[in-house]
């Protein structure tokens, strides 16, 4: 099973105004392309809601972590429900702890 995290929402909506900004934006775009190639074959994709947080905003680490935890729980619940629907009725009977 392949689990991936989709961070494509991290690209800021502002445009760079100096050389450092251009270099930073370039790195952000490269990370987004890499993220897209990593998630294409994933069985489960975790998509945290981090649209208002920039890629290099280290002061937002706790917010990113909490968004990731929430998104992971949702992704795994959806995956568990989808997996359970694929099981034949007989296999589900009497199985405690199966979501």
C-alpha cells in the first residue's frame, strides 16, 4: 500500500518581488511538481488543508502538523470504508474491530 501526502495547496497567491522571492517560488513550484508525480500511484492520498500556509513558513509547523493529522484520519477512514465495501458479505460477519 502506498500512502502519499498532497501538499499542492502550499503555493502562495502572491508574486515574487525580488531575486530571493523568485528563487523561493522556483523551489516551491519544483516541490509541487514532485508532489504531483508522487501521488499519482498512491493507494491513499492525504490532503491537509494548508492553503494559507507557505512552503517555507516554519512558524506554522504546528498548524501544518494538526492539518496533516486531521487529513490522515479522514483519508484512512475513507480507505477503510472502501476496503470494507469490497469484502464479500461472508468475510465481514463476526469480524470484530473491522471498520
